[in-house]
C-alpha cells in the first residue's frame, strides 16, 4: 500500500504543476479521474477490517 500512497502523492503534485503551468485541461481531467480511482481504492483497503 505504501507504493499506492506514494503514487497518489506524486500524481497530486503532477496535477498541481500542470494546473499552475496552464496546461491542457483535458489531460488534467483524465489524471484527476485516475487519482480519484486510486484514492477510492486506497480508502477501501485502509478501512477494511482485518
């Protein structure tokens, strides 16, 4: 799970850099969708009872 959390952090930073740089918002939208899926999957794993 640590790798997933690192990927989420990296993707957040990348999206923020793209927004700050005025980049193509279609790319930002697609990356944000991917980020949302990762966050959702991570939340499910973190909230599962052992």
